[in-house]
C-alpha cells in the first residue's frame, strides 16, 4: 500500500520505491530504500510526515504515492 494510506504510529517496512533513478537515489541518501524501516506520524491530504532513522521528513502526495510499504 502507498505510505499515505498506511496507519499512523506504526513502524512500516518499505517494499518498493517507484520513482525515477535520481529521486530514488536521493530518498536512499535520506534513509528511504527498499527494506528500510520508517514510522508514519501523520497523513493529511496525501502529504505525510515520517520518522526515518532519528529524523523527521515531510513528503508531498506525489512522492508519498510512490513509496509502497507493508
């Protein structure tokens, strides 16, 4: 499921990042890659705030829709 519809407050595992190579590499540098663990804090209107490692990131709806989690 895309991260923006995942339940808030749970640790999730990234299954797939369906973005182009440049965006995928940037997300990987931020700690979001296949197999990594992230926690969804909130999701409003498709925009999400997640905890990655020890930091928080805000992702817009377009980017959040490309990150599949389980």
